[in-house]
C-alpha cells in the first residue's frame, strides 16, 4: 500500500494497469448485491417470514451478501497479487515475492510459486 500511495514509482506500466484495474474492480460488490437480493427474493417466494416484520428478511440476506462479496474479493485480490509478482525485473515485484515466500510455510511445495517460476497462467 505504501508503494501505491507514493505514486507507484517502482511499478512497471503493467503493474500500474493492474493496480488501476484492482482499485476499480466492481465484481465483488455487484456479486454481493445479486446474491443478497436473490436471497430476499427466494425468502419471499418461499413465504419465509410471511408473518414477521418486513425488515426480518434482511437476516438471511446479509450473510448471503457478505459471503459472496468476501469470496469474490479475496479471489480477485489473490489474482492481483500473483500477477504483481510476475514481473521479474521490478524491485517491487521481487520484494512482494520475497514476502510471499516467507509467508508460505513450505516454499518447496508451493503450487503458486511453481507456476510463477514456470510462467503458467494461474486460474
């Protein structure tokens, strides 16, 4: 975060593009909105909470929103960080990768690190 706050001087053009994409990513909130609204529609269709106050329908909708938002946010954040580590010549990418290696418990068996070494697209 500090590197981005300082204007991204150590970032390559591709990394700046990735950062711009990540900061403007609307998929997690939209997915959360669709899942939350879908839960409300499902509860109304199945007549759950028919006699309860209308606001009670939010009880199952909030977890549906939060769960889908968090899953999609963390998946896309992981994709962003992995793509940021792909740059071999950049000092920032090397620092990020070194921190990831330290955080990985068993570096020799890390599938992500193996895929980064091989240059394979990570899905």
